[in-house]
C-alpha cells in the first residue's frame, strides 16, 4: 500500500457502470483509478500494485470466453493474497456472496443506488485497519 493516493482497480464488463464508478471515486476521494473490462486485463496489470480491486462477479457479458469474477479473484489471490478484493454483482444471492467469501473476497456488494457509498465505506474501513496495524507495529517495535 502506498502512502499517497489509494490505488483502486475497477473491473467490470459493463462500460457504462465502469465509467460511473470511476467518476464517483474520482469525485469523492483522493484515489488513483485504473479500469479494466476483463479479468484478464486486470491480472496482466497487477504489477501496478493496486491497494484494492473492485471486481464484477460476471465478466462475460461482452466476451463469452472471458474468465468470470471468481476465476479472476482466484488468480489475483494466487499472485498477491494481500490485495483486498471487493466483489460486485447485480445478483442479490446469499449463495453467490458466500462463494465469493470462500474464495477470499474481502466483501460482497450488490449493484444498486447505494453501491458506491457501501464501497467507499468498505475501503475506508480497510485503510483504517491498515493504519492501526502500522501504528501497533511501530509501537511494538519501540517497546
């Protein structure tokens, strides 16, 4: 995690929703945003060191052979298990949410009018916890 802007990857095959999310994050926070229409592109760019990835559950709306969100999540975690991945879906299904959590997603958010606010709250929580962990580590090193 860098000490400047929080770097967020937004991954969704719905170009309009992807752009709306990007605009919301840029208008309401000090974020560095990269957007990707496929899981494959996200994985190819993990060397850009995102702090958080917001990942659509279904990624095959445009390209039927594209890997889905769960496969993408598994590949992200195989490369770097420390990246917080928040799954995003239009499905209001407890089974899908549980599946995402079993695959080590940090959280699951349903696409709705309040999705951005929920994402913003989750990301704030993630970085508050990281800050506390750093402070605790600093304190323990000095004891």
